[in-house]
C-alpha cells in the first residue's frame, strides 16, 4: 500500500477550517467597513444639513435686521378746512 498524503489528517482539517473562517472574517470585515462608510456619510450629511440650516437662519436674521433698520420718510399733510 502506498501513502497518498504524507501529512497528518489534523493538518488537512485545520487548513480546511482556517480557509472557511478566513472567508467569513473577510466577509464580516467588508460588512463592517460598508456600515462604517454609511455611518460616515450619514454624519457628513447631517453636518451639511445643520450648516445649511444655520446659514439660512443667519440670512433670515440679517434680512429681518435690515428690514427693521430701514427708515422711510413720512410726509404729514395737515389740512385746515376752516
């Protein structure tokens, strides 16, 4: 009888299981990276929205201040019917 494989069965089983776990770990890391990227995009979007809202509020405040500070001329005409 000839030996087909000269390494112990335990080494073969270890290598086989290691590949399966390595693939699962790689997939899990990819999922985590994608989730982190989504979270980063959501955070950036929220910050951009807050910045835009702040700019709009400042513009509205400046517009209101400009409207309040306008002084117009008023002509008062008195009539004396007598």
